[in-house]
C-alpha cells in the first residue's frame, strides 16, 4: 500500500482546518515505508527550494486516513502550540 501525506493548519477562529491543504508533502514507496507523526507529536515543516509552499509548525491535533484501493491518503492537522514542551523539544 502506498501512502500520500498532506498537512493542514488548524484555524482556532472557526475550530476547523484551513480550506486548502498542502500538496502531497510526501509519499511512501510501494512498500508503504514512511514516517507519519502521531497525534501529540511536534512537527516543523520548512519547504526547501519552494518559497510559496506552506510551512507548518506546532502539535499534531488530528489525523485522517482515507483508504482508496491500494492507496491511503493521510491528512494531518497541525495546531499552533506555544506550551513549555515545544521549548524543551529542541534547542536552536
């Protein structure tokens, strides 16, 4: 099974993710190997070489798996997070 993973930023103003998810930020090989963050994980996605691509930084709030034939589309919702754990995660 092949996995296609996209990210969306959570909008606290209306309690939903933004309407436009990113393009497929990554996909696995045909063996299905790839790292998908879990709910509660911290993520920081900085696209390199594409200035117009969305950036995501925060904590994974939700994940949705859609299985279609031999593919699985995973949508990951990221919310902004300023709690103490973020500062403890990495020292830049």
